[in-house]
C-alpha cells in the first residue's frame, strides 16, 4: 500500500459514467462478504464526468472495504451488517455516499484518519483513507465523514460533474 501511495500515478482522465467504477468496487467487496447486506442506488441517469476509472474504483473499493471492516468491529451484532451505496447528481457535482451500520468513529481526531499512517485498527496500515483522499483531491473533489460511535458512518465523496470544475467546500459536521 505504501508503494502505491508513494508513486500514485497521474490520473488518466476520460469522460465516463461514474456508476461503472462504483459497480466494480462494490461488486468486488460484496462477493467476498456474503454476511453483509449490500444495497445500491446509482440512479437511472448517467453520472457523467471526467474521471480515472481505475483510481476511482480503487478509492471506492477502499471506502467500501473499510465499511465492511467497521461492521466486523461492532459490539452489537443483533442486526445484520449492511452497506448502502448511493449516488446522484447534486447540482454541478456528483455525490456518492457509502453508509454502513458498523462500529462508527470517535469524533476526536476523525479528520486525522485521512492522514497517512493514522488508523484505529490493530492491523491497519493507515494508508487506505489517505489514498482515497489523495485520489479524490486529484479529481478536484472532496471527501467528508459523518459518524457516531455505535451508529455507523457515512463517507461522502463529492466530484465535479463538469470537467475542470473544483468542488466547493461542503459545510458538514465532521
């Protein structure tokens, strides 16, 4: 992971429908996690923009994999693990939410989880979310986290639907 982070390739930007890398990333995690209920809502209209499909599939794959690992860390397992991935056009942006019912994240130092080598997991490298943040910023987007301990998390990626546009800062409680 460190090697991939250190020599992150320049994005190969092409016009495409963002639903394709979302389908690919969610499918790869879902086939390995039959114990988790997956729900997808990518809408019926294309989510067109200029993206690097490989890098975004990697970023979404990391977020979805983290959601599955957060479900593994839950204390209360009375309800089944669930991950919902939804995407839609949001003005000039595309918004992708990955919602889980995992263990959640503590409020303190939450934004530090996007820094290299910061992790809350015993066996984590602390590079997954740093890679996600880097990929999203290379696409002129933004990543936000909303979470409550014991309640799960929502990771939201905002990407410009218009080539060359920069996503404005989102005012969210992180």
